[in-house]
C-alpha cells in the first residue's frame, strides 16, 4: 500500500541517543499508530525507492516508542517529498534505518 498519512495523525518529536553518544532529533509518526484499524497477521514490509525491503515483526512494531516513519532530522527535511525514513529506536547501530520508504505491505 502507498503510504498516506491521515491528517489527524499526530506528529511526534523523537529523540534517540546511540551507544556512541550520537544524538538524533526526528519529527515523524509512530508506525503502530498509523496501522490502527488494519488487519496484520505477522509482519510488515517497508520498501524504499532504491529497492531495499525491511521486514519487521508485528511484535517489534507494536513496542511503545520503537518504530517510526520520519520526515525531518534536527528540524530539516531529510527526504524528497512523498517518501519517509524508517527509524527503529531499538536498533542501536542503525542497521535497519532506511531512507526513501515509499510503500508498506502488511502480512
């Protein structure tokens, strides 16, 4: 499904500090809030505009303050309009953080 953010969705400020003390401030949406009302059995796939696909288990997505689609870093737009960056706060080395997310598939 193409990502469409409901105008009533709450924009959040997300502060993340990595083990190397690097700090990020993002602005975006918690994925679990965006998926309310959808039928999801097992996992969700996030696809980027360069072909990268990241699959996350439903349990990981439903953890509080964990999985976000963001549009800003430190107050500045970080992506072209129409795409998002996937940020997973529990991923301390940012290996699954992915730019250019353009679609989400529910399984």
